[in-house]
C-alpha cells in the first residue's frame, strides 16, 4: 500500500474529485473512480463521491494498493466441489474467501483456487474473474456456480438476468418480524458517503426484490429463509437492516449495535465468535446450458451458524420442559 496526500490548491477553478485523483501518478479516471468507490480516497478525512467538486484547500489522501497481476495465478487451495462436468463447476464457498482478485485481494480467492483445480475456466468474466457468473460476499458462505466455457457463461448469465435462477438463503437476524412472510422491494445504490456500503436511501439505484419467510423465532433473534428475485450487492444485508432486522454479526449494517440488547450472554458470545454476518447461500437451482436439465444444489448450514442454531434449539427445548434429543 502507498499513501499520497495533497492539498487541492486555492484560487483556481473547481474540479471533480475523480479528475484530480486521476491526474496523480498516471492513474486513469476509471482507476480513480474505483479507488474512490472502494473507500481508498478521503477528503478532509471523509469518504466522498467521485463527482465531489473541490473548491480549494481540501486535504486529499489516496491509498494505492499493490498492483494486481494481469492474470490470476493458480493456487493449491482446498475446495468443496458439489458438482463438476465439462461445462461448469458448483462449489460450497467457505467464509472468509473473496470470490475473485481485486484491490487488496490479489490472491487466496475462489478464482485462484479454481484455477488450481481446473484450468479451463471461461474468459467472459474478464482476466481477473474468469468463469465468475455471480458472487456472494467474502464472509457469506454457500453455493456458487462457475462456468468453464464462454457459451455456458453467457447462458447462465442470461438466466440470472431473467431471474429464473433459484436462490435460497438462510439468515439469522435480530428482532422478530411482525409477519411470518413478506416481500421487500427497494432500490439499492452506493452509499453517498461510505463508498464501501450500499443503501436503499438513494435517489437513483437498481431495483432489488427480496422475499422472506420466518423459519423459527427465538428470544431476541429469528431465523429467516430468503429467496432472491434480484441479486444486487449486499441486497439481503441492506434490505433486512433497513427493515429493522440487521443480520447477527453484521457490523457493517447495524448488527454490531444490536448485540448489546441481547439478554442471553452465551448467545451474545456465540455471535461475537461468529465474526461475520450470519448469512448462508443454502440452495442454488438452474437449467444446465448444455443438457437442458434442471439442477439444484442444497447445502447445510456451516458449522459456525449451526452452532448458534443448536444452542437456540437446546434452550427452546429446555424452556418448554421437553428433553433435548441427543
């Protein structure tokens, strides 16, 4: 990482932040926008939009991450393969793994692991993310499909665009929704100040729809089953947080602030130990582009989330006077 600090001069014409950053050390304007939107640029200590007009006297700090290789390298990283054929591979992604290389994550990603497993990934996604049709967050676990050739990539991308892919998530959230099921529709866009976050409080954003259903209510928390109609960045996390039920463990979208309200100290500790948002991509279903067959893959909760649910179930049985099943 390299840090650059400048003071925008007074007495001249106003200029956009992305243009000023882009003039530094040969950066292009698109590179500058990516740095700004990734939260790597601050103006007087605050993250801003690329379009911010600088008038003079502002202190600009730019953090430039180390260069990412033009092509990702194959790495010997263990993967849980759920299915594989000549056209695609389906994996169960663990928590803590970024899907593809980018600023600050040049290696150790799912793409690096897949290249170590199979060299024949599709190039449609670009050099740094071959085969990647869709993504889930670094700290979200669950099912992903990756294309091995360009026709498969295009066909799967079309299914995602037409919203015909079946995507089911499980999430543990704070509070107890008033209804047993519902639908959230709220456009999502980049946060105007914190560029690492998304928000529904934007004038212009992308349409986002999440369907949800209560699986089980517990004291202080609820297990939800969610189905995505669209797949925007941080969609589930934003929708549930702004509906008043942030995900347990999600410090970015309000989950950290709700932790102290839990009266159960053991549950509080289990959520702290989770160290991430309690979100799992449980089920993925799609039409195989080559065979035309419908394929569906289902995964169990990862150990860290299952541990919390097991505790909640044991406590519920004890409260009801029923013996725990061992």
